[in-house]
C-alpha cells in the first residue's frame, strides 16, 4: 500500500512540470477607443440585466417564459453540459487510474495434481507522466472549449431576449395598424354613405361615389391583411417562447405602451465594454483553446514516459490471502522517443499555429462587428427623436387638413378629390408614425443587445 501511494505521489509531482503553451496575450481591439463623435450622450456606461430594461410587466413575464421553455435555449444548455463532461474526461488523464483486483485460480496437472493460487493487488495501468505538459495542454484546450460553449449559451440567451421582445413589439405595432385600418374603414364607410346620399340628392357625382368606394375597399383589404399579420405574430411569439402565451400577456396597441416600457440604456463613452459581449468572449475562449493546442503539438516532439505498476499479496489459498499471503509487486516504466513520424508532428504543429492565426482574425472581427452594431444603433438613436417629433407634427397637420377638406365638401364649398387625397395622406402619415414608434422600441432593444445586454 505504501509503495502504491508512493507511485501516485511521484506521478502527481511529475505531472505538468513543463508547459509548452505559447504565452497568451489578448490581441488589441482593432476599433476606436470611443464611439463616433456626437452619437451618444456623455454618460457612465450602465448595463442592466433584462428585468430592469423591460419595464412592462407583461413583456417581462413573456421573456421569463421564453428563457425557460425555448428549445434553442435548452439545446444550448445541453451543449454546455456536454462540453463540461468532455473537459472532465480530458482532465482525468492528468491522474493515474488505480484498479483493485482479486482473483483465484485452480488448475490440475498430471504431475502436480490440483493446485490453486489467489492474488489481490492494486495497479496503475499505463499512466503517462506529463513531463512536457501535453495532457495539461489538452485539458486546458478542453476547458476553454467548455467556457466557449457557456459564452455561446449566453449569446443564445441574449438573442432570445432580444427576439422575443422584438416579436412582442411587432405584435403591438400590427395591433396598432389593424386598429388604424379598422378606424379608416369605418370612416370610409361613413364617407361612402354620405356620398351616396348626396348623389341621390343630385349634389355628388358618380366619380365621387366610385372614389369613396375605392378607399373603403382599400381599408377593408388592409383590415383583412393586418388580421392575418396579427395571427402570424402570435404564432411567431409562441414559437420563440416555446409555449402558448396567455392572452393577458399579449400587448395591446403600440400607443397603449408606456414611453419607458423598454428603457433606454446609455452607451457611455468607452468601447472597451464590447469585451464583455458573449460572442466576443466566445471568440477569445476559442483562441485560448487553440493556444493550448499548440502546446500539445509541441509536446509531441519530446519523449513520453509511461508507468505500469502493481503491488499486492499472493497465496496458494484464498483463505490465507490476507493473513499469510506473500507480498508481490511489479514496476514497469517505459520511455518512448519519437524518431521518425513522416512529418506528422510537424504538420500537427503547423496546423495548430494556423488555427490560432485564423482565430485571432475571428476574434478581432467579432470586436469590429460588435463596434459596428453599437455605432449603427447609436447613429439611429441620434436622429430618431427628431424624426418622431416631426412625424407626429405631420400627422397632426394631415388630420387638420383632412378635417377641413371634409367639412368644406359637406357644405358644398370643396371637391371630393381633395377629401380623398387628404384622407390617404393622413392614413399614410399615421402608418409611418406607427412604424417609427416601433423602430424606437426596437432600437432600444438593439442598443441594449449590442452593448452586451448585462447578461451574466
């Protein structure tokens, strides 16, 4: 037993004495240190988790359901568990495998007759002493792959929150468009009725009635179209959530939402916040894994020392094994030195180095893409408020123009073409306003996501 513990202690002492991994240094971020001038307020960077960003309690509840039931999220979690298990399997190679065995043999020969023997021993089978850190490098590579899978899952979670919130807002916008189409249909129906009456009285012409009928049928078709879109939006939301969303958690119209239903996250000044994005962290873990693979490939050029040993007791009978048994042991170290591999080791090292170069480029590209995402969101945010205000003023002006034209026509002072033109302009302006309000909410979601989302 003492001999066996000595073997194990020696193995642990020798394991990982040398590491041939290249010194890892994080590549410099190939983007400006600050966001484009004038695209953000001067504020301290604040990244809050999604519960603080999604202020609407219904939306908050829908996202919570999605994080529990969405199948992509469940798959990502399973991938983490699988990668962690592979890391545990690879890490086990750093330690010797000790087996205990108890056996008894009975045999008969013509000269000696019947004989028996019994042995009990513990053995270390073909344990590779990690003199040059090969197994430790492979273990490090597996660990970084596991951590990369965790970052992948975080990115999946972040994307799921963003897509679910966007789908919920899209449903609210289409509810608004449906209500607008229904209101326009009702207004067009009233205009059609009045125009038909005026035609009977000889005041309105046939073309006036036809024009009134045209806009009524156009509104009617829009109602049917938006009813379809609302149903499809609900289906898309249910797919993202992974379950049927209760009716009480669905949004009403976009106008019914509070202005801060989705909070606006300040971007801050420094672009270093991008390093916390899950996709950037995933790229860096993949780079660290490749760095460790180079160390393992380098270790292939050096000798490997394997150890096979056992210690125990033996006896001619099982009953006397532990009381009168004789000590038995064996110790068989082996040294292997690669002399000729046909260029295999060199090719493996070159492959690992090329993989690292590619992953450095991928890491830098992920930071550049992240910077573009934030810069684009900030550029949209910089002009969105002014555009919203202008569109609201435009809708108000179009509403006044339509009201005046309609009253003028009803009193016989105006023509119906002006009424029709103003009504279509008003409808178009209201539709554009809904689209801008939707863009405002979606931009808040995009900015929060592109900054890393505060997901831990």
